[in-house]
């Protein structure tokens, strides 16, 4: 019973933290635009409002896809070691997380495709194409860690960085860190990689047919994705954390940097975004892999 309550509590914490980062990001973007912007807690209000509104569902597939997307990302979050806390008794296997993360987009694809809206189909097609763009360089970064340390455990990666900032992989593997940040911008859907949303082109793409609880689930899914993706960067490159507050602070810092950089670029076309991710992030990840392999000999 306590294990079930622990998992449920952790799930609520993950979604709440992700919504907080979203609110901070909206505030930062507004300030950079010289606007006042919404309050940081606006995302919580939006979710409550969405779940209180009437929902329109086209069929059972749309319901199943929305639940599948959120469930897959929450399952991935269960393997993220937040300081010394892990809901599941594991070592935080990063390979399992990489398999679970795409379920979010696949669930959304299944749900919105059931609506029959052409704009939603275009948006999810772009999202799946972009996913191929950032998954390749990020997988190469993970391969670098596995080949260098002979482990897929996030807990071990966190322990290897103990002893101060000079032991962080951000310092010892700067090329890989740069590649990871570029891939992270694609994962988060930040500019210039926001082609799947593109409000001025395809009316927010996958979200065009979402209303009520479905839109609320989309908010929660994005919030969970933010937590998982920024959490991976914190553990892999920023030394992890010794307590929950440090972990959340590092996550917030990473997301603030991404939200700030997002305001510097215009949107890429989907083929430009994928090409950029493969060439820039992929090349940097490959260089880091070669450097690490050469250093082992």
C-alpha cells in the first residue's frame, strides 16, 4: 500500500514540478518580450480550468491515446533518481527511459489521428519526424556514457560526479554537453524546433482538436516530459543532486536557459530542424564518443 501511495505521490510531484517550470518559462519569455506576462502559477489554473470544462471525444482511440501518452512519460519519470529517492527499486536504467519516452508522442499521435483533423495530422507528422532528429544524437550521447563507464545506471553516473563541479560531466565532457543541450531544445519543442506546434501555420497542430480534459492531459503530458528531459540532463551532466531542492533548482535553471535561448531564433522548417539536429548535435555527439574511446586506450 505504501509503495502505491509513493508512486502516486511522486507522479503528482512530477506533474506539479513540470507545470512550475512551464510557468517560469512563460514568465521569462514575457520579460524578454518586455511584457509582464502571466503569473508563474497560471499553468495550474489552466489545468484545473481544462478539467472543469466539457470535453469532446471523437472515439475511444482518442481517449486511449491521451492516457497512453501521459502514462508512458510518467513511467519514464519513475526511473529518474531524484537525489536519493527512486519510486521503483532500480538503478535508474537509462535504456528503459529511452524506450518509454517516445510513448508520449506515439500516444498523442494515436489520439489526435483519430480526430481526422488535417492540421492535427500535419502537426503530429512533424513531431514524429523531429523525434527522429533529436533521438539519434541523444542516443549517441547515451552510448558514449555506456561505452565509457560500462553501465546504464543513472545512479552510478550521479555517483561518478561526486566531489565537486570539476568532476561534473559538463566539465569533463563539454562537447557532449553541448550536443545534449541542442537535443534537449528539440525534445522540449523550443524554437527553432517548434515546428509541430506552429500556431501561425497549423493552429497549434496536435492540440487543435483537444478540449476540456484532453487539453488538460496534454498540459500534464508536456509538464511530465519537461521533468524527465531536464532531469536526465541534471543527472548526466550536472552532478545530480544531494537533495530534492537542489535537484529541482538545477532542473529549473536548465529550463530557464532553454526558454531564454528559445527567444533568439525563428522557427525552422521540419526538414531544416531535422538536418540541423543530425549535423550539429550528431557531429558533436560523435566527436565526444571518439574522444572518450580514444582516452580509454
